[in-house]
């Protein structure tokens, strides 16, 4: 709706994991470098945590895309919905690695097929990589235990697979309760919120990628966006997107603090209302069940 008005070729603040729009803040670049190092050096596992909307999924997609470009070197399984049982997890991993089994196959058959694929990849000098996004959604300790056991697939001198876990901060707590799993992570990194300067650079970068060189937001608007978003990219996107739409509807030349503060207050009120509704739904379910 506002794309042509502001001179964009595409919308700059969509909350989709489009690698083209990634802004490499120092910490995002370090996170990407650490995870790629874990894979390239064929380490056992790495864990990346961060606030909701901090860019973990985007980093995961960039890694996946890069590895897929070297298909002869890597065989990848990407799990984006890990809230499943341990057996379903094994079957999904096997399926994504190219394995085929019958629907009623027993667990031993699935593990044997996984073992065959891992050793076949090894003989072809092709490394197996398992990436689990939103891993904080794993509720069952049994699933984590199954993941740990996968890391036992190794020879005397190398791991047959590398595991990457991406998730929100409570993932660290869940993993810490399983010392045998936590000890397997060769690399650990946590994404923090963006600083004010990084927030400004992030907004300008996305506008530039979308086709607009001239600045749209005033300095005070940047400050307001930072204060309302707390430096979380997903919230920054929401604030900027709605501010641009509002600026278009008012036929503004720039997005100033008045616009961004008004949008920030609206989003804050919406979040509070949603939280209240969610609490009521949760309490209702407790009474019912």
C-alpha cells in the first residue's frame, strides 16, 4: 500500500526470515561465524539463543542456504516445528536427510536407517547437519535425550553429524538440566538486543535494500523506535511498518517522533490486551482440565 509512495521496490519491514535483508551487527556476524565454524570444522554441536524476534531464525536460514549451495559437501535436516514426540523427531530427521521408511516402522528400523545414511555420507565425504529452530518449544526431556544420543554417531576421529539448536533464552535452562547434553555443545552464543546505533543502522539498511537511499525517519523517530522496541528486530519491524503506513495515509514527507510514539503506544496497548486475554484463556483451561 505505501511501497510506491515512499519509493520502495519492496516492503522493507516484513517479519519474514529473508536473508537478503539481514543486517550484520557485530553480534549477528559473530553468531553466524561461530555456527558456521561449528559446521565447517565438523564439531559436535552449537546452541544459539536470543530474545523472541532477535534474528535467530534468519541466521539459521542463512546457514541453511549456504550449506545447500554446497550440496555435495553437506546433507541437511531443518526442523522448524520441534514440538513433537521423540520418535516423530527421529522420523522427521530421517525424512529430511533423504531416508524412506514405512509408516509403521519400529524405532530400531528408523535408527538403523539413520545410521546407514550417516555412514554413507561419511564415505562420500559429505557431512550431516541437523538444525532445530525454535528448540525452546521442545517440552519432553525424552526428546532432548534422543537428540543427545544422536551425537553418539561418531567414529574414533570424527563426529558423523553436527547439531545446531536455535531458541529463546529458556532453551539454555532446559539444556542445563541435562548435563550430558550441555557438555556436547562446542559453541554457545546468545544474541542480545540491538543498541541505539545498531537500531538506526538496521532501519537504514533495510530501507536501502528495499530500494530507498534517502532517509525517511528523523533522529527523534529513531530514538522513539529504539525506546519502544527495546532493540528487538521483530518489534522494530512492526513499529517501522505501521509508521510508514500511517505516514502514507497522512501524506507526510518524513516519519517523525509524533508518528512513531503514537504507533509505539498503540502496539504496547495491544500487547497488554493480548497478554490479559492469554492469561484468561490459560486459567480457563486449568479450570476445565
